[in-house]
C-alpha cells in the first residue's frame, strides 16, 4: 500500500516537472512572413488563419509553449525579401520562420534561414530548388514542390487524349517549374507542349496571349496563376470564347480560394492538387467545420498548408517537450513525423517535402470537388539535394 502510494507520488512529481519545464520557458517566437497585400494577399491570410487555428485547437500552446507572433508583409516582392526576412531573424529574433507564398521570396528566405541556421517552415511556395540543391536540415515544407501538381496534370491531360498543349503562366520560378513538370508528365503520357507563353508577375494583361492561343488552336491549355491573377485569367479565358473550344487545365491554384469570384467562368474546370474541398474523411470534415466556425469562411488549400505547418512545428516541439535547445532531436522528429492532414496523412521526403497523393478535382459551385487520385504518393525528385 505504502509502495503504491510512493509510486503514485513519484509519477505525479515527474508529470509536474515536465509541465514546469515547458511552463518555465518563454513564449516561442513565430515569425510569419507572408503576403498581406497584392495579388497573393488572400493566400497569405488563409495560411495565417490555418496556422493559428491549429494552435488555438491546442489551447493556444504547442508542447506547453505559448506562441508569440511577429508579422511581416512580404508583398510577394523578391527584391525586398532579404530585408524583410532579416527583420524577423535579426530584429525580432524569432525561433521559427513561417513563410511564404511566392517562390522567388521563399528562395531568399531559404538562403537567410541557411545562413543564420533559423528553422524555416514553408507553408506554400513550391520552388523546386528549396527541396533540391538548397535543401537543409533546418528547412521544411508543408505544401508541395512546383513540379508535383504540374507533373500530375501532364499525366492526366495525356490520359484524356490530348496531344498538343500550350502553356501560359507568370514568368518566375513557380510558373516555369510547374510548366516543366506538366511537360514532363504530358510527354510521359503521349503529348507534346507546342508553345510556352508567359508574362511578368503579377501582370494580368492577358489579351494578346489569349489571341495567340486562339490562333494556334492547341488541344489543351495548361495555366498556372493564383490568387487575384487566377480570378482574372479564368474570367478572361471564358470571355475570349476559349473555355468551350480549348479545354483549360492547371494546378489547383487556378481555382483554389477563387471560385466565388470566378463564378460561371470556372465551372467544370479540372485541376490537380494535393487537396480537394470535399474529401469526405473525419479529419477533413472536422477541420473544415472548425475553420468555418472560427473564421466564418470556407477553408482552402492555403489554410490546410498553414494548419499543417503548425502541426509540423508541434511534432518537433513535442518530441523535445518544448525545449528548442534540443535542436537535433527536434529537427529529426519533424523529418520523421507523419502529419494527419485534412488532405490525408503524409510523410516527409528525405529532402523535407511532403510525399502525397495528388487529386484530380472539378470546380463545382464554390468547391473543388474530388474526382480521383491522379498520382498516388507522389514524391518530388529532389534533384541535387544532399543532406
Ligand atoms: C509560388 O510562387 O510558389 C506559388 C504561388 C502561389 C500558388 C502556388 C505557388
């Protein structure tokens, strides 16, 4: 009896010391570097909301640590990226950087994170190099590489019988790399890209390029645009009379978070992405309900990626009971975790990019509805990553 009492007392003391350990630590400083203005502003806000939602669901703490947020609007402007990220690293001295949306800005963040050995979690930007030649033990992505949805759409377009496609996008890393992925998948399933069209980011003067598409009459068009630019492009494509004659495809960013604004012009569009709004799983249903209750808005892929960035951070912190000085153990746990995401469970590749199912979706009403798995458990090739 006395022994049992002693055992219980020891167990209580251990539990109390673990909680004091986490409680004794200062708040964890999270630096959110996201676009809050410009064509990607809505994406940045959704990522932040998704991240905060997960933290809120854990009672406002991760592994016992309070979270203190620092925010910088990166404006999706690569020329300001180094100065902006240094505000968070050097001025605010954050423990972890979370950002961003635009690949060009993220490339500068990755360099700064490497130089300063700051933990970086990328909740969107797909720049292939970040989980390729620039990969690093302290850099993780909760989203995708630009190659992933592009490659999957190329496979699907070929399977649908298309032989000659044109591509159209903004002239920066995300556009170029998703188009390259599309061309690779399309070639593998029997098609050829006959012409690539592009315009500077974030320009939305599409008319001359649409005229060229109409003149060339390809079997299909593959387009990468996102946010405000995607809204305008899809509407312009329809207004030019092309939607009914030349099928338009894209990575899911073309219609994610944009369907309300795109209206009838987007209905029926097929896209590929690692998320579909109506995935009928308990995890996705609970997430969408919680997001809708908290923000009075529907979640989209960007919210999912922000939510999963917080889950990834939580996995690392939990492994070290909130003690970030146990750096190696924390990073190791982040690399080995399986995230129970609203998109479906996913693991990290050796280069720290999600290995995940890519879905074919169809735009219906205000949802991107699941049609089928386009490519199962697609891993980025991570060319040039040495870790
Ligand atoms: C990118 O720049 O990597 C990107 C931006 C918006 C949506 C998807 C990718």
